[in-house]
């Protein structure tokens, strides 16, 4: 994407999208592994992934998109109002979907393999939901922002997203989301052929 090199906020957003995509991909691999190998334990890793999604994309990334990127784009043009409204609905729906996965995971932990299809369906549903969401932001909103936002807009947006690189830098290692992300990536099961 050509526009990625032009603004630091766009680079941060795309990087965060890639990180979340790798976590979502890992969730799919975990539930596929649990399906292929009944009794395989992936619950702790899946809970870590859900925690990461809840704590970073839902609490930091999405609110900043709405407060800075979407708000400035709405000020400059009404061309993207319906897309921004849809993305806002999706931002509200994301935590509900994560909660549904958490409930399905708890049911699986308590009820065993018979509960696995519902867990797998919830994870796959979230993956489709997130992929559609990411595509809409990257293919419509980011190019639109490049076209309509002013230099002053970008200074503010770049500054806001610039703090996203390590939001828990001052916290202990166990609470550091970068450490959690690294742990998640390192412990994911390999993709099966």
C-alpha cells in the first residue's frame, strides 16, 4: 500500500492490524488443533489471545480510530459517513463477539469436546467479522483520510497513534501487551498442512 509510508499513524494502524490478524489467525489454528486432536489443550493460549484483543484493540486502538481518524474525516467530508457509522457499529459489536467466544470457551472447559463446535463457530465468526472490518478500514477509510485530511489533522492523529507502540511500557512485564503478544505468537501451534 503506497499510502502506508506517508503518515506515521497509518503505519501504526496497519502494524496493529497485522498484529491483530496474526492473533486471530492463531485463534483459528488453536481451535483447529483442538478439533483435530480431541483433548488437546489450547484453552490457556486462547484465553491469552482474547485478553490481548480485549485490552489492546478494543481499549486502545478502536477508541483512537474513532476519536481522531474518523472524527477528523467526518469534519472534512460526508463522503464516508455511512462507512464510519458501520465501523462504529462494528467497534461496538467486537467486544460482544469476544464475550461470546469467552462464554463458548468456558462451556468447552466445563462440558468437554461436545462444546467444541460452538467454540469453533464463534472463533471462525469473529475471524470473518474482523477480516471484513479491517478490509473496510484499509480499503476505504485510510485512502479517504489520505485524500481529505489536512497536515494539521495528521499532526494530531500521528501524535495520538504514536503512543500506541507500547501502551504499557511503564508496567511490569507480566502486564506488558508486547510481551503477551510475543508469548502468543511463540506458543501458537504450527499450521497443519
